[in-house]
C-alpha cells in the first residue's frame, strides 16, 4: 500500500514537473520583440542653490577667525538685503586646523627611525574655514545676488546648482512618454513585416537622468557651469549677463512585447 502511494506520488510530481518544463519552454520559444523608448522634457529651473566657502589662514588664531567671520557676516547681510528666508540660509560649523609645510635642508638631512629622509615642519598658521549656502527661489534676483557674493571675495564658490520643484512629477511624465514611445516603435517595426504587437511580457526598470543646460553667458564673464549636472564653478569677475538655461529630464524604458 505504501509502495503504491509512493509510486503515485512520484508520477504526480513527475507530471507536474513536465508540465512546468513545457510551459517554460513555450515561454522561451514564443516570438517577441524588444524595443527601447526614450523621452526628454525640458523645463526652466525655478530655484538655485549657491554654496560659498570662506577659508582664512593666519598665525594668529583670533585674526584668522575674525577674517573668516567677516566674510560670513557679509553673506548674511546679502541674505537680509534680498529678503532670503532664514530657512533658505545655512551656515555650517566652523572648522579650525593647524597648517604646516615640510622643509628639507640638503646640507642637514633629517632621517626617521626607518632611514627615510624627512624634513622639519614649519607652522604656517591656523586655517579657519566656514561655508554659507543660499537657496534662491526668485531667480530674477540671481544675477544681482551672485555679483554681491563675488564682492565678498570668498575663497571658493563650492557649488551653483539649478533645480526644479517639479522634478518628481516630470520624471513620472517622462517615464510614461518613454513607454508610449517604445510601444509606438514596436508597432511601427512589426507593421513593416506584416505582424502586430501583443501584450508586454517584460518591462525592466529603465534609467532616468536630469541634466542642466546653460543657454549661454556673456563672453566677458568667467563664470563656468558644467553642461551636465551640478558641478563646482570658478569665478574671477562679475557675473555680467546671465541666463538660467534649462533642466532636461530624461527617461529610457526597454519593453519586451509578444508578437502576434
């Protein structure tokens, strides 16, 4: 009785496995078409983030701190002048470090315990660093504010980044457009050989990206923006004529359709 039960169970399992294998083979062998659809939406930015660094070095710690604080205070005065909300102004914690340079004397070389030549360290001063970040939501003020920021003589412009508050909404729309583009592409390709497109059987997650394109600046101005994405900028003169450019939201989707 037990043996009959085991044989019956084996036959049932074997039959089920065979059916699954046949189904899997059928799925592998069905005719399909794989296409990629892409979409791009261009939109003007509605906000900008500017991050500025002030780094001062002096052998007198208090003098270095004072010089650093003066730069930060000038930035806060700009924020007050242009009524930038307090929640859109951020200052990071002050950073203090001791700066040295290595000096080597060929006439009197100094070696460490491993026999490697080392130099004496010469104290250069205390380095005091602090950065200030503005988020600007009225881009018509960007040019005036940025020129005033340059007048504070910052050590470095860490970042200038243009953004849109509709980014998530635009990403969703771009993805939908990419899927429709893929479907239309599949229909056009199959129609050329007298076939039609069936249901989608596979839609892997596609890639998305956001790119910033500047529409150009005055040739006399030395402000440089990265073509793709936010990047640090270098500045040596006033901003002059400025154009915010556009943000490009892109999506790419690959879809596998069944062929009829």
